[in-house]
């Protein structure tokens, strides 16, 4: 998995490529927690994300809870396969997906 | 990370972990079988020993007649466990016990009422006939409880409870002695010997209770659903279990023929020759407890692999079991040969070259060839090839052995006995191989043909067959490998994703709950992962050797976050089944192809 971060003022855009699974999810969690302070808008770009497991969902949920207190979080460019994961888990009701 | 591509590790590890307990249990069982003979000598006299010797084969024959039900039920249970059909395992268990009791009662009644006539037929001379009759009457309960006890052991073996088998068999021996003592003391003198027989099955009842308490935690009980009592089911059990029973009966008949051939082949010294052969045979028979232990250890595994249509697992289990038997028998043979002077003294055959030669030939040739035959018999029975299993069990020692004996003994005397006894498997194997080659019109046969694997198993080679450590890095790695592999095989993205995801979620859940942070064993817990491609489905089987843990067993609302992955897998998969057998957690995940 590769993580690319772009901070524009209080907006943080994070491009995630590859797999977000049991092994890589802790890495994303650490990157977000290290960078999220003071951010009012967090954008997660899933254009190059191929695979998402429940470990990744937990990180997203944690990030969403944090951003609910300090601003907003948007997930964009979700492919069909990962969208299905969001649908069956009910995450479409929890996340803001564009 | 290292994915361990050595696929024997889990199977070898499990068989080895079962073997110690199985061996101890088989040795204890062998002692239990000798108990009445020993107790007859302790409580009574030599004539009582002879009376027990007359009565015992009669009980064994009645037991053999009813054993087909439990043998067949055991095979069915092993296969059902492999398929994850827990209810079928329980139903087969309870139905088999029910019918074994019913039919056992009938035979026990026959044995009790016809005892005097049976003793007459089986060589009860006047000075021992009275005692033999009473011993037989006392022991008729063994027809029921002896078989139920044996069935308990086979069922415990299915769940990998070899220590429980050892505990139960020890209890059987101890309480046999206790009850025998009590009954011998309280019964009138003329029928006191019946107490020995009764002590055996009372000890068996204690053993059954002990076994039941262990089986309860796996949800196995005597509770019977009468709607599952179908004669077709019992007929299925009998048809699949009759090979073992038939062989036991054939052995009993043939032993009389063999004895006569030996005695007549040596003319004046026939009785001496028979005693030498009996002595060598008894030592070899004791050593075959190792083969019985291997079979007890591995029979459930054959059935489990067959039930899940795992071709590689079936063949690996066979290979590992033969390997274990040969190594263990080799060690045993060395020990026995080192002790042969002591054995010669015990049997009063010191200085008899023929005894030593017989022992050497049996240890080197008879034991490994017998191991091959018996494990192969067990293998064929476990994969429902009952007819072939019966051929392997009956033809060499019940047909070829006496024929070879009749040909060789007049010419080669003692050496003729050892050659016939040790090598009777070889003509059978050669002839069978030739016949199968002719049938298949090929000289060299594949393993699939040799082991008569059906098409749906023969062709069911897993696309992925790998063992990994129970470690999250390995789990993620395998999930990625599976995803990439399936994409390269032309499987649509959604199906590939669902398969890889379900595999990861269930494996990760296993790792979390069966390999804790504080356990030192984490590195040694191996997971087998196999992926099969059926026509319209992908089937993933995950097996790990760990304490029982069912990832599918949780309250739907509790700990939502912790079980999110399992719930996700349940929604993506066509079905997910769990079973715990043979000390293995087994998860079978089925994904429909062409989800796009």
C-alpha cells in the first residue's frame, strides 16, 4: 500500500493505492492520526485502492468519528467492488461518499 | 514473511500428536483383553484359564456380528465431519448406539440361553465345560457394552481425544478388576467365574460413562431423534462396516485351519511347531498394537479429507500414516529383537534357533507388510471402497496364508511357516496390480488409480494448497496471492475479491482468537489453506490445529466492531460452514462464481 498526503490549509487529501488489509491498516491509521490534528476536511481518494478488508473499515470508522468532532470526512472515487463492501456493511450510511 | 509451501506439516503434526495417546490406549486395551485370562489364573486355577479361552472366541464372534453397525457408522461420521455436517454426525452416533443395543440384546440373549451348546461346539472338554458355560453367560453383556465402548473410542478419535481414550481404557481395566473381585466373592462357588465376565462389561460401562462426559462438549449424546431412525441408514452402516466384521469372522475360522496345517505338516513334532508359531505370532500381534494405534489416529483424517473431497489431503494422510507406522515398527522391532533372549525364556524356547529365526523374519518383513495392508484396508474403508478394503483385509491372511502354508510347510518346515506368515501380502499385491493394470490397459498406474479415487475427487486438485503460520502477515500475503491468482485465471474481479476477502477475514479471526498475544505457541500453529474450483463455485477450506473456536458463533449485536469482518464474509459468501474435528478447526467458504 502507498499513501500520498496533500495538506492545503485545513484540508487534507490522502491518496491510498494498493491494498488496505490486516497488515497495512495499522500503517494508514498511524499516518492519519499523525496528520489529522487541526484538519477540518479530510478527503480519502480511493481511485487506486484495489482491496479493502474489515481492518481497513475499522480505520475508516475511527477516522470518521474523529472528523465528526472537528469537521468532515469525504471518501471519493470508490470502485464497484469496494462500494459493495460499503453497501453490505452499512458503511454507506456512515461515510460521505462521492 | 514466509509462506510455508510444505503441505505435509499440518497433517504430519496432527497424526503425530494423536499417535502417542492412541498407542497408549491400544496397549491398555490389549491388556484389558488379557485381563480375564490373568484374573482367572489369580482368582481360580489353570482350568479356569482354559474355560475363559473357550468362552472368549464365542463372545468375539457375537461381537463381530454386531460390529458392522458401529464400523459403518464410524466411517459415516468421519465423512460427515469432513463435510461439516454436525447434525449428521450426531444422528449417526445415536442411531448406531440404539441399534447396537437392540441387536446386542438379541445376541446376548442367544449367548446366554445357548451357552452350553456353544461351549460344546467350541471345544469345551468335560472338566472345563461347566465353568466355560458360566463364564460365557457372565460375559454376554460384553456383546453390547464391549461394542458400545469400542464405538466410543472411535468417536473420541474423531475429535482428537486420544487422551480421553486412554483414560477410558484405563478405567475399563481398573474397574474390570474391581467388579470382577466383587462378583467372584459374592457369587456361589459353582458360578463364581461368571463374575469375571460380568466384571469386564461393568468396567466397560464405567469407560462408556467417562467417554460420554468428554463427548458432551462436542454436542454428541445418546439422545435420539426417532425421525432419523431409518432402516436405510442402518443398512448403509452395515454394508460399509461388514468388511471389518467379515474379516474378524474369517480370521476366527482360518486360525483353526492354520493350526491343523502346521500340526499335520510336522508329523510327530507338530504340537511343538504349533507352539513355536503361536509364541512368535503372539509377540508379532503385540507389536501390531502400533498399527492399530496408527489406524485409530488416522482413520478420522481419511474420512475428513474424503468428506471435503481433498485429494491431496487424502493421499498425504495415507503417506504420513504409512511412514509413521514403518518408523515406529522399526523401533519396536529393534527393541523386540534385543529382548528376544528374554522372550525365549518366557516361552520356554531358549536355544531354539527356529524361534529366533521366526522372530527375525517377522520383525523385518511381517510387521511392515502387515502395516501396509491394514492401513490400506482402513484407507479404503474410510473412503467407502468397502469391497476393496475387504479384499485387502481378508485375502492375504485368510486365503493366501493357509494355501502357502499347505504348500511350503511340508517342504521347508519352520522356514515355510515364516515365509507363508510374513510374505502372504506379496502375491496378493502383485496379482491385484496386474489385474488393475490389465483393466486400465497401462503398466504404470497413477496414485489415483491405485487408490481407486472417484472422478470427483481425482479431478479435484486444489488450485491453491498451502500451509502458513497463524500470523497476520502470512494471512494478508495469502489473501493477496489468492486475489492475484484468481485474476490471472480469468475469474471476475468481484468473485476474486470476495474469495480473497472471506479468506482473510476468517483467517484473521482465527489468528486473533486462537493465537493470543501471550501465547508462545503462535509460531507453531499452522493453518492449511486450500482453494478448489468447482464448476460454478469456488470453495476455500481453512484448517488449523488449535483449541476449538467457532468464528460464526457470536451474538449478532454484541461486539459489532470485533466481528465486522466475519459478518462481512457471511454476506459475501454463498455459505460458510464450521466444524471442529480431530483437534482441527475447519472452515469451508463457498463463493459463487461470476458475481459480476
